[in-house]
C-alpha cells in the first residue's frame, strides 16, 4: 500500500515537473518569438494624412523654431567686423533663416522702392488663387500714365491707349522700378490703391512683421516704413514661396518698352522705334557671381536701400542694406556695390548649407515599442535639419558640408506607449568634436498600450534589451 502511494506521489511530482517545464519552455518560446520582432524592428506603416496633420500641429505648438523666420545661429561665433557704409544692414541664410551679420537692423526706415517686392508678393498670391493671370491685359487708369507722374518718379513710361499685360507691368516694377506700373497693377488687382495697400499690410501682418506698414504700393511715400530685419524676413518668405520670381523678373537686366504690340493701332506702323531701353536698377547683377536679385530703393528720407540675393554651390544668402550714403545715384550705387559685395563675399567665404541626404530627405528611425498595441513607430526630427555650417576644417562649401557628421541618440526601445510629438531622442550635428546643433527626435504617432501579457513581456524585454544595446549611433 505504501509502495503504491509513493509511486503515485512520484508520478504526480514527475507530471507536475513536466508540466512546469513545458509551461516554462512554452513561455520561453513565446517570449523569444515576441522579442524577435523588437530585435529587428520592422518599419511601421506610413502615416495617414490625418496622422501627418496631427503630428505637424503638435510640433508647431511645441517648437517655436518651426515658425521663426529669422534666428540666431545655433552655435557661438565671433561677430564679424565688416566695413558696411549703410546705416542699417542684415545678412541671412535663406534656407535656414540664420542671421550671419547685422548692424542697427531694427532702425525704422522707409523701404522706398523695395516696397514693390511686397506688391509683387500680393500679385503672385492673387495669381496663385486664380484671381488674375499674368497674361491679362491691364487697363491703364489716368493716374498711372507717365505724363501724370511726379517729375522725379521712376517710370516704365506707360502712355494712353497702350496694351500691356500684367507680366509686362511686373517686369516694369522689377527692372525699371516703375511707379506708373505700380499704380496700374494695384488698381487692376484690387480695384483701388486703398484696397491693394490693405492686402499688402495684411500680408506682412500675417508674417508677424509689426514694424512694417504701407500707405501706397510704389514706395514713393516716406510714410511706408520697415526695418532691415523685418524686410529680410519678408524677402526670405518671398523668394522661398515664389522662387520663379528671381529668374523671370528680378534677374532680368533690360527692359525695352513700349514695343510694337504695346502701341495703339494707329502707332503700330512705327514698330519698336518708340521703345525706351532701361537697365536693371540693381547694378550688382553684373558684379557678384550668382546674383539674381532682388530690388533697389531710394527716396531722400531713406537713402540708398538694397535687398540683395545670390546663390552659389546650392547655398543662397540675402542681405538688406538701408540708409546707404551717396550724393546722387552714381555715388549711391558705388556704396551699394561695395556693401553688397562685402556682405556676400563674407557669407560665401565663411558659411555653407548642410542638408540631410537627398535619398533620406530626413533622418528617421524605426523604434520598437514593447508592450504597445503597434510594434513600432518612427522617431523623426522635430524641425528642418538644414543647417548653416561654418568653415572650420574646410575652406570650401562642399568640404564644409561634407565635414558634418550626425550622431543619433535613440532608445533601444520604448516601453508600453508613445505620445505623438513627444521627444524620445536627439540628433547632434558635429564637425570634429564641435557640436553645431542638437535637435529633438520625436514620436511620429500615438501608440497605446497593449494587452496584459504583452505589457508583461514588454517590460521584461525592455529591461533586458536596454541593458545590452548601445543607443548612440553615428549616422554619417
């Protein structure tokens, strides 16, 4: 009897051990299969349009850098000491908005004919909205005719009965700085000068430019006001939003008007003999390599102003100089050329742009989320990766950009859940041991916690995996 009882106990223990072992083995296999999907993380599904919009809104709320038009360089530099004659000046990188040099950039000054850039911005907006077309024939109101303009006004030389397109008038603004063209454009696009100026002011207010205000579109009035900093902000937005304006308008060197097709029928027998040849008021188009804009301005109250841009080796810089000296246009242009050359050559000899690799568009990293409903998310940069790079180890633009290496500090995994837009890592941009900039890596989507067993396995995996996996990764 005792022998049978002992045998039963032994068999029970043996079965219990076998069941326990099998259970442990099964749990181990289940855990191993569970863990496998996080050791080699699969890329998550692309974001839907709604998810992408939500991510964008979260980042816009959190990171003011995304909405800044201009900003200081993200690393320390010794302020440049440049020989700039203009009373007020600023130099920026148009890709990043980084300020490379400034001098009295917040002084309030009339923009003079640089105002016409804002006029063109409003026109391009109307074209984009299909309110007008560049091929439209524009009626010429009497106040826009050259014969009715002040004697010291810049002119395109509009005359009664002429047929001129909106595009031709914009060329008259960009090349000859025609005040007559400005009046014709404003009245055609908005119905009146008053309504057009309202649109100009609404446009700059929407960009957060609080010291910029206009009373008419040509820049003739000293009551139009801005600052070098604010006008550079506007110009950055303008050429990034309407880059075609540079090639089609601001880089054009000669205006011949009126041509035969512009004349009334009774004058067309003259052919192009009435054409007046005018050269672009921006004399730096022929001086600075890569210069393709932007606009001059002068009234006595403002001195000689210039918004200037040039592009070389894929990097574009922009400067605004205001209250430039000069007794007459010849001397004023001499100082404009000297200041513009000084600023642009300093920029191209000192800085270049770094962009994330084209094939990647941006650095993004698939990270496993043990314990969550979905197995992975992407960590993405919180804002644009483009960086203004100083010449430290190289004296060429290509060398400077190529000298940047990027280090990603990312978690091996994130336990249980993620919040869209929340930071979980960083990207650091370096030249040798000098850190130029560090930006957050954020979750590209929400990810809720999974089932109970998933959370248990996830916790175990997270504790093990975080202890054995290196998280700093040099990307390039």
